[in-house]
C-alpha cells in the first residue's frame, strides 16, 4: 500500500494522545479536515492492510504499582527456542520476548522483559519461568538508569531536519 500525504498525517495524528473530548475521533477528524466517518474508514483500511495492528491506551506502569523490571537473557537449545519463546511470551508479566542470534562470547538467544511490583516479585517470576521451561542458564540485566522511553513515532521530522 502506498501512503498518501493524508495517510501519513493521519498516522502522525494517531500516534499522539487522543483529544480529551467527548468525541475524540470527531475532534481529530476536524483537525485533519475530514469527517469522522472518513477518518474511521481510513483507520479500518489501515487495519485491513496490516499497517495498524491496534489502537490502545498506554498505562503508566509505575503509577499502577509495577515499579520494577528486569531483562532476562536465556540460553535456550535451538530446537526448543520457538516453543519456549511462545510459552514465555504468553505470560502477562512479560512485555517483550525476542529471539536473537548468539555470538562467540554471548550464548543467549532469547530475551524477555519482565515487569513486577517489586524486585523480589521479578526474581520469583524468573525462577518460576526457569522451573517451568527447564532453562537454567540465564542472566539478569538490570537498568542503571532510564535515558529514553517513548513509543516510536513515524512520519515526523527529526531534529536534524529542522536545523
């Protein structure tokens, strides 16, 4: 699907917070000089074509009690990677689950981001997952500090483009 400039403007608008009005899509459509029906038809088309997976709320996890997280890297035998990855990805405590290539000094091929209400809850869950899957060779990677945390934004100008 080739995107028109209007399509790109709609995508840019949908990436922002929705207007806090009684009819946010109507308000958004007005900002784009469209009818609400035309905007919603574009959204449906984007979903049908696979451009847009879903629209959803962003929960501020720290504000609802999920204050700890840890990335766990797992060394999973190649023949078990897909099944283990699907098992782990199905757990609600895991927000990201990726298979990645190993390297000569890095044998870990499955990466999971685990969230919990405490450090102990995260660690307990890791042990539970290790017991469930039988994968015992893993490492915990904790964050020292958060440098950036945003969702990806498409069709926006980069700072370098505006200088």
